[in-house]
C-alpha cells in the first residue's frame, strides 16, 4: 500500500533501526494509522489470516463486560454485512476473485476518542481479475475511487477494526450559470 508519509515508504520516517535511530514512542493516532495500514496491506497480499487478525473478535474483548459488539462492513454496492463470519466470508470471496489489488490512500484523517478511533480516507484502487484463458498474465486492470470510513476499537491486543464502510465516488456534477445542478461529467 502506498500512503505518503507512512512509515516504511520512501517518504516516511525511517524504521526503528533506520538512519534516524530509534523512533520516539508512538501516539495513539500513530497506532491507529498502523492498524489501518495493516488492514489494507493484508488485502493487497491476499493474506486472509492477517486480514482476520485485524478485525475485532470477541476474544480481543477481555476488558468488555456483556455482549461483544458485532463487526460490520459495507463494500461498494453491497448490502451491509454484520457479524464476523459474514464479514470475513465477503473478504474470502473478494480475495478469491481478485488477482491483483493495490490501494493508494489519500485524504487520510485519524481521530481518536477514548477506546474508539475513526479513520476516513479516499481509496484510490487499482485492481485486476484473473488472467484470461488465452494465457495473459493478468486480467484487465481497473481503477476505482472509493471513500472509506474505518472504525477501530482499542483492545488489550491493540487497535482492532470494528467497522469498514466504503462507497464509490460518483462523478462530480457541473452546475449551470444559475447554480442549478447539471449533468454528471466524466
């Protein structure tokens, strides 16, 4: 995943043993951003186990009394999914049918309040399906622009994804001189 200014990317800060030496202790905001990055990197690698570990699980909630909160997910164009089994099945389906996917995150905003964190971003997605039967290396690559909201819950094991909601960005409309909405462009 490519996020400008993210640790481990060319324009981000050096790693713990990098040229700048040991890094300062991380803030909660930094930890949330790392958890968010882990989510997208697991998707890019097609690593279902790593993706499953990012999502909140009742085993992560030893500090919560009463029923565990259910996770939820809305993929672009899909109905809402609720519960760990349903959400993770959706990712297994996506991974099985996506040969290549890469996320370029922009407009990243992180907000932390107590044990809850909210991340909003624009997912600039490049993806490709399985190779055609004629032996090509990759199916056609498709670009998509999606806005996403990721909600994280702090657990004794760190920040875990509680909800992911992604919606496609529609073409911008151009208004006429009177300020009335016009036809979509693009």
